[in-house]
C-alpha cells in the first residue's frame, strides 16, 4: 500500500505554488496595449475616442447591450446602477438581494442609503429564488438584484416577470458572468441594468475595474453624468449638471481590458468545455 505524504510518504505535488494554474494571464499584445496607453500621455478618459470609450462600446456589443459605462471597480458599478435608478432617495427604500453572494451586493445598497432585504437562494443553483423574492416585495421595494453566481445565470424569465408585475427595477450582478448566456442571450442587459467586475480573480480583469450595462437611453445618460462628477465627457469647462462623485476607469486599465476582451470569447469557450468534462 502507498504511504500517504502526511504519514511520511512521497508527496505527489512537490511544487504547491504552481499546482494551480496562475491567474491572471497576459500576453505581449496586452503589454503593448498598456505601454501604448502610457506613452500616449493621456491616462484619464476625459476626451473623445478614449480607450475607456472604445472598451465600453466593445464590451456592450459583446454582451448584447446598447450602452456601457466603465468604472473603477465592481462594487461602485453596483452603486452606480442603484443611484441611476434613484434607489435611496426615499427614506426606507428596500432592495432585494440574495442571501448567498459577495458582500458588495448588499453593501452597495447600504452605501446609497437603502435597506438590503435577503432572499433565499435555490439550493440547486445557488442563485436567488424568485419565490422568495415575490414574498419580500412590498410598497418600499425599489429594485431586485439578481446575482449570476459562479457565472451560472439566475432565472431571468421569472425575475423579469416579477419585476414588471410589481413595477420595480431589475439589476443583474454579473461580476462572475462574463460571456454567460441565458436562453441564447448574454446576461447583463436582460434586466434594466447590469453590473460587472474586472477584479483580479475575474474572467476579464485589469486588476480592478467594472462596468454598468443598459439598453435604456435615459438610464445610460444619467449613469454617465453620475460617474463623472455630474459632467458630460467631451464638454469644455466645469459645468456640473448634478452633484455626484468620480467613478471613472483609468485609461491604462481600459487599454488592458480592451486587449483582454478580444481573447475572452475563446477563453470562455475553453472554460465551458472544461466544465463539461469535469461535470
């Protein structure tokens, strides 16, 4: 009988550091993209034709969305989505979130001055259970946040029906779900707004970063204002149309994301195939 390593036997894996594949990955195209952005001398997105603007358009197109607004990280992308739809303007506003998720899903709600209400999750998928959502809705409910946990889409058909029936907004927390699809349509713009993260552990990453997607002209215009201290990108001077903060993504991060995005479809395909193989 083979002796286990814990009992003094020979370890199967001697190099534990390299046992798990390294992430994130990059290639020379990514390095060139970052170097070009640095040498370009414009590291902030406050001009037309920026890397951020190009990335927003390409990522939105990839995810079947009309508009994208790139931001500093995935947590503030949730906050931006909530502020854009007006959550927190009324005392006692509530937002339904799944009980099983990263803390940012709920903390974003408290950051805008609203109350997160925890819905149960489906034990088979780990995603928010529409039946639990229905029970929590009341006159104070302003929105539902559906998390596509681990990249597995929540039941967007039923959640969309519930949101429309009760007249509340539906936000997708797609931090794990780059390239994921629900019934042949990519997630992120199925609801009113979608939020993605580009933190280091994500399938598409620049270390940090995020983006909000929407198909609504009105919501996109408001989100752009909110994310840029109330200013319109490309307009001269310091005209602030609303009071807000700075959520902008840097040009260096945007350049890297733009380069990495072009490899994402093939990487997603490999991951799906690996998932089928491992069950």
